[in-house]
């Protein structure tokens, strides 16, 4: 499937372990990324997340954390969802990010 031109940053297939914690409600989950970019990720979790839910993502490998909002939930599999980072940044630990990731001054 080709990527749409409207993407804000290049998507990269990357499978890394993450933990999620609810910001305004009690929730803890384990998961992994499927695809990441500077602005968010498509993730798979062991607990279904809700559209609009605010979570803190902890990337185990990089030990970085960021606030995010669930912006998409797969209607066929509620444990697959898209999250948007509150602040665009490379929390994923990608050592050689695409050039457009650096345009925001984030790496």
C-alpha cells in the first residue's frame, strides 16, 4: 500500500517493545510498535485502547517516554491502534532517522 503524500514524516517499520500507562485513567499495558514516525506510531498492545485516550508511552530500548493520544483503533482488532505523540520526536531510538525527521529539530 503506497504512503499518502499528506504524511507529516516518513514511516519506518520497526518492532520494539513499549509500555503504556493511562494519563487520566488507570491503565497499564505492554505492547510493541509496528510502524513508527516522528509524529507517532502504529502499535499492538495486550489491552484494547480507546479512541481519544491519553497515554504515556515508554520505549524500553531507548528508555524514553512521551505523552500520546490514541487517534485510531482498528475496527477488526481493538488491540491495534495508531497513536500521535504530543510533541514530535524520535523516542523510538532510531539511530539513523529519515531526513524529514530532522527538519523539526528533533532526533
